[in-house]
């Protein structure tokens, strides 16, 4: 496992985990606690801020 690189981290519903089946072997359940909700809200805010910052940047033309 030390040679394996992490390529993705995701939040999945139980239904999504069920769809992945037994081939999905590494799963760390997250407790439904108030601090987890705060983390999700912070991630959502950061995502919105990134989208807004990206929209404010001028588009660079490749032919210039």
C-alpha cells in the first residue's frame, strides 16, 4: 500500500456504495455529527468562491 498513490477522495451515499459492489474495498464511514455538517458547508463555500473567482478572471486567448 505504501507504493499506491491516492487518486481520489469522495463522499458517497450508501446507495452509491451499494452500486459499486464488493469491488470497492476501501471505505471509511463518516459519522453524522454536527462538526461533519460544518465541514461540508465549508467545502461548499470554498467551491462557490473558487467558481466565482474563476468567472472573474479574463479569458486568455491562445492566438495572442
